[in-house]
């Protein structure tokens, strides 16, 4: 397996990407989208990319505009721009080769934008939502965010969990997200959709993922994985379990 680092042009600068190329010529492409302020280099995305590559996919994992190694300002980190970024990655990869099967997926917010994008682009062949967030940002979190003007978050570095990177996301992120309806858009997707929930996930509880599933068209799959929480990326055995289940479900659709 060959991993190539690339800068992919988007509407707000270049996107940092890593491309896993299968050893065999393939017409299958997978694009993996990271969660809220997450790195493309976190273990769960790397592990899934490797597993899919071994199954014959060319796999791209990338960081959306304004985060990590991608260009652009953090003010560009909106749902609307994330969708543009996916479009740019897909365009770049299709120009590189004749892909006939396109899997689009991700974890948490990455799963959310994958559903939103698939509702807008019929070229997507399979949608994968791993604990996909669905609703708008509400309650105390929204009130504090609006009052402060920004939300300050820290993420551990992929290669050093003791070191942190800070992001200051403007309230515009919330307002932009308000215009999207994940549950409603699930109804528009004609491609097969696989939805994964963690039994002990408190950030995106299984019932929220189930609501997306209930509104999605067939063929569709909904799996609750026992004893798995939202941040399963921190445990190698849980990453392996989640990826094994994903590969099994891909084989069955």
C-alpha cells in the first residue's frame, strides 16, 4: 500500500490530504471526512483507510478548510465550506482516474457532512455515517458560544496526545449549520447508507442515529456496537472492531 500526501485545490485554498492507493488497479474510491476539528491523521481514520485500501479502494482522508494543515481561516470552517471541500476532493480524484464506485463517509461531523453531501450528489455510491451528528447546536452551548463570539476547543496532536492544538471557532459556524437538515436530507439519498452507533455514546446517542436511519431509504443498515463510546479512536481494539463491522456491512450491500 502506498500513501501519498497531497495538496488538493479547493475554493478557499489547498486542502491537506493523504491518499492510500491500492496495490491493484481499482475503480473504487473512498473519501473519509474527520469529525469536528479532528485531524485526518487520527488513528480511527488512518485505520479505516488502511482497511478499505486492503479491500481494493483508493482512499482519501483530508482536513477541511481552516483546520490543521489545510489552508484558509478558521472562520471558513463551516458546513457550507466543508461540503465545497468534499466536492473539490471528489473532482480532483475523478480527474485522476475513472472511479465508478464512490464511498463517502466519516465520523461524527464527518458522517453528518457525508449525509448532507450525498443528498446533493448522486455520484455517491455508498454513504457511511459513524456516530453522525444530526441536530443543530442548541441550549447552553449555543448561548455561551453566541455570547463569547467564539468557541474555544483543543485537540490532541495525532502523534503526541500530551500536546494540544487550539481552535477558536466563530459563532458563524452555528448559524451556517442551522440551514442544514441531516434527517430530512437522509430521505433524499438513493444510495445505500450504513449507520454506526456506539451503545455508550453520550455525544451522539444511538437514538439520534436511529432517527436518521428511520428516515433513510432502503437499502440501509443500522448497527449499535456494544460498549463503544464516541471517542473510540483512543482505543486500538475498538478501532479494529468498528472497522471490522464496517467492512462486513460493505460486503452485504
